[in-house]
């Protein structure tokens, strides 16, 4: 039976980052992931991209992953938020000497860099195309049987297995959840005018319309798009030809980037909210979407998962330095206290923002624009919101400050 300090169920972005961070601090991990690397690492761009906050980027730098993505990300130097196409936008602009508000990466770049880092980590064993069919947790440790009949053992199991987390369900952890009756359509395209490293967040009653800058390529200027529509409208939108779809998108953008062309593959997923009652159980910790799922309105989903990973690494490393077991209940309580409030407050903020901008009508729009104009004239408030965008609020784990534990 193979053994490690931690068993990580799920080898997505958060699970892989956690494994590499553990290895950087001398802890071993077995990562069990059902995905096929041949599919997840395919070189073709599938239209999906993620905004990595400055704090998350510092963590990726500290664990040696950022170097593998050098030159492949596009900095977000400014964010322009508006209520539809009405005047009165709210602008967040990073100073010339300040960190970017975030960096956009194609998801394939992130997956490839993390996969390579996992393969290079001497203390990490990756079991691809495998699932845990039985996990036993008790006072002595964790033992799991995989679907190929092999068995592994660890002292702590981490559920990084997504929104429908089988490990969370098996542990009986309760989840508060609801759906938004919306779907997010995700893609990328080329455009006539340069984006100048500006992200646009245009709020419509049916949902936000986010344009996110990508690096130019041989065909010209590019941006990613997260377009929220009512769930009932999504099938009809996907039946549109590429040309018709781009024409609708161009209208929504008010022509800010000029003519659009070269639409990347489109994908879509339903939007919902979920938040667990607990992030831990006996010899179990939840990270990423296994513990919380929020509206993409602020682009913080994967960054919350990286914050979970950074906090868990710090708690475990400090505990093991004084001789504690990684599955020690007191260590898990510390992780729970550290992450529960932050994840809940971000979830509440994104849910509230979505509901506020979802109120239709001229009066509601006028009130929103008045509020945005007021914030525009309040530098301390803007600085606080920019810190949130960078992922720099609250008690930051050392990894998010760019330091090893």
C-alpha cells in the first residue's frame, strides 16, 4: 500500500497547486484525479480563461509554477464597470508602480504549467484516470481504495473534487445552495481595437457581461468573454451562427473594441451558489469548489480555492514543525476558522452584487449609477475594492505574500 502525508482527491487547478505547494514544504501527497491528461492538456484553445489575482500569482511564483507561464499571461491594469451602456462608469486603475489587478491566462496554460510542476515534484504521485471508490477515515489515518483495486494511505484527505464533491457528500457535510436561473457563456474572440489591458464589466439586468484582456496573437487583438444570460435563453443563443453571435456581443459592448471576429469555441454552464456548513471533518479538509461555489461576477472563484490551499499549507507546515499530525483536529479547526469567514463574506458580496444589478428599471439603474459615481469620488473606498480584486484583503497566508511558510 502506497503512503503519503496527504491524499488529494481532484487534480484540477486547486488540487494541483496544493500538491506542488506541499512538496515545496517537504510534505508528500498522492493526487487521485479522474481526468485524462490527454484531454485536459490538449493544445487547442477552448475559449476558457481565468483571471488570476495578484496574490494568487505570488503564490504560484513562490512554489515555482509562475515561471512556467512566463510571457503567457495578460495583465489587467484597469477595470471599468458600468451599468449597461449608460454614462457614469466606475474605473479602477493600477498605478504605474503597482501590481496589476490580476493576470488573464488561458486555462490550458494554467493546467499545463501545474501538470508539469506536479510531474517535477518528487514528493507528489499523480494517479490519473482514477477515482476513489471507498475512503475510510479514523483516528489512525486515511485509507482509500481506488477503482483499479489499488489502495493508498495518508494522514489527511483533501477534497478538491469540485462542486459535486463525492468526498464531501460521503462525509455528510451539509451544503446551502441555490441556482440563479442564469447560465454563463464563455468564449474568446479577436477585435479591431487594442484593449490596453483594460477589463470591462458591463452590468445588465439579466446578468454581467465581462470582457477580459488576453495577449495578442498572430491574428491581432484578443479578449475573453463571460456573458451571463437567462437560462431559458442560453440554448437559443448557442444555436446562433458565429457571425450572428458576435454581432449580438458587439451590440452589448457598445462597440468599445470595434469590430469582432474569429470566435473561439463556446461553452456554457449553469450558475449557482453553494456554501458548506463546515470545511473540515475527521481527517478531512475541503478546498476550492468542494467547499464553496460563487457567482463569477467578480472573477474570484479559482482565487478563493488558491487561498484555501495557501492557508491549509501554512496550517499543516506550522503544525508539523511542532510535532502534530497533519490530520490533527486542532489544526483542522484552525484552517476552518481561517477560511470560513473569508469564503462566506466573498460569497455574500458576489451574491449581493448580482442581485443589486439584476433589478430592472430606470429607477434602479439611476440609483446604481449614483452609487458608482459616489465611489468614483472616494479614493479610500476604491483602494479597498482594488485590494479585494488583487486578493490582498484579510489575513493573508504567507504563500499569497510570495513567501514560503
